[in-house]
C-alpha cells in the first residue's frame, strides 16, 4: 500500500497568472516612481512654491476620495482582467500628454496628473480582487509580501532613474518611459487566463449595483471591529503620507540639495523594503498580522522622527540613507499586513467595495494632509514633514490596542 502526502501549494511566483500580474505591476510601478520624482520637481522648478507642488499632489489624491468605492464595486462586479487591460491602455495614452510640458503652463500638468489618477483608481482594487482568485489562501500573506517586494523593487530603480533622467532630458522623457511601462503591464495581464473565485449569485438575488460601493462597503466594515481599527490606521498613515507627498521634494531640495538626493533616499528605502518583504514572505498565519502591523507602525514612526530632524544638527546625507533603509523594513511589514487583513476579513463578494471605502477615506485625509502641509510649509518650514512620524506612532498604538482586546476576548 502506498501513502500519499498532501502536495504543498505552489509559491506565488510559481503560479503563472500571479507571476504575470506581479511582473506587469512591477513594470508600471517603475514608471510611476520615475514620475513620482520628476513631476514634483518640474512643478517646483517652474514655480518655486511648495504650495504648487502640494496642488499637484492634491490633483492626484482627489480621485480616490470619490472614485475609490466605485472602482471597488467595479472590481467586485466585472471581469478584473478586462478592467486592468483597459485601465493600463488608457493610462499609457494619458501619460504621453506630459510630453507637452515644454509648451504648456505648469497647471496643465496638474490636470493631466488628475486624469491619470482617475484612471489609476481602477487598478489597485482590481489587483486586490484578482490576487485572491489566483493564489491559494495559505499563500496569500506570501503573495501580498511579494507585492510589497514589487513596490520596493520599483522604488529601488524608479526614483534614481527618474531623478537622473529628469535632470538630463526633462519631464517628457520620463513620461515616454512611464507610458511604455503601462503598455507592457496591459500586455502581460492580457495573457492571464480568466479565473473567478467569487461564488455565483443565485438567480433570484438581485445583483448589486455599481453605486452600492459606499453603502455595502461601510456595512461590511461595521460588522468587523478589526476592520474598523484598520480603517483608522489607514486614515492616520494616509494623513502622514499626504504630508510626505507635498513636502518631500521641497524638503530634500532645501536640506540635501536636489532630485538626485531624493532618488537615492527612495532607493535606499526600497532596499529596506525588500528585506522586509523577504521576512514577511515567511509569515503564513493571518492571525499574527494585527500585532505585526502595530509594532511595525510604531517602529517606522520612531525611525521617521530621527531621520527627519537630525539634519538640524548634522547636515550630511549619509545618515538619512542609513535610517531610511532601516525604515523600509517596518514599512514593508505595514503594507503586507494591512493588505492581508483587508483581504482575509472581508467576504469575497464585497472585497472590492471594502477596499474602495478604505481608498476613499484614505484619499480624503491624504488630500487634507497635502493641502494643509503645503500651505503651512510655505509660511513656516519644510520640517512639517515630521507630521508623518506621530501619524505612524498613533496608528501602531491603535492596532496594538485592538489586537490586545481581540486576544483577551
């Protein structure tokens, strides 16, 4: 008699569909991070105003406030593969419009960035839903960690390349490469076989409407105390990230002197993020994610406070490079744990809408952080970037308290 042992589930990158999704996301994120460096510097070079750079960042944050739940409902109710192909094709065309930057005023670039952000809202909810349909449940934390590694790899290559290319050839050259990255992502997604893990709806049950994103998303969140805590965490970190979006280019320009320094800083963060992703890949227990998220947020907040303030006393760049490398590890843990919790705590039929509500709330507070920090920094100091630190510290405390109550209960 022969005995059979259960065959272990494949690692995420051994799954052809996930590998294509991951590869396409990596390519598009490299281009996006190139633009992340180039566009704020273009606006700051044209205007000399931190508020103008804040307006640019705000133009990219506004769509999430209103379109996140709609995009989430679309991911729940439509073929996510087709949504991603269409979104990437349109993003390719819109991104090429940045080539008009030598001829148009700076505010036209803000309008293009706004349209780009509108289309970009379709991508992340569709990816979140598609990952669950491609990867076995026990491999979901590892898959999300691979997506975190994806982001870190893009940060490692994109900012340095974007800063250098912008310094040599300007915004149009960066736009062309970013457009090519979107086109490549769309081609890779088109090669994924259609897989739908969502349960079929009974014939007599009305199909939810696209406009149900807010109401059904809020209902699902209200049923889960951990989801409510996670929403608070996302709002707090979104506020801090809004300040970073508005002030990182002016801060680095004033304190360290230029786009190349910003590219180096983001690349060093990516190295730390890759290390963090490799650590998180080994985690297969979703029940550990709340405390992982809490302690990672606290650690990241403490490192941020040191990194942002030390130039007041010691101006060289190299300590910032070391500190942001160390901070990349907890930030990778925050991202992977947050996404895994969101996926595992929600029902398959409402996962996109819950994610959409999260995007809407996070986008709203992020926009508030962008506008407020940009306005105040013009009148005070770019060191208002420090707001990011207490936001992460408080987010960590919220999650640790919620995790403690859940364990004691």
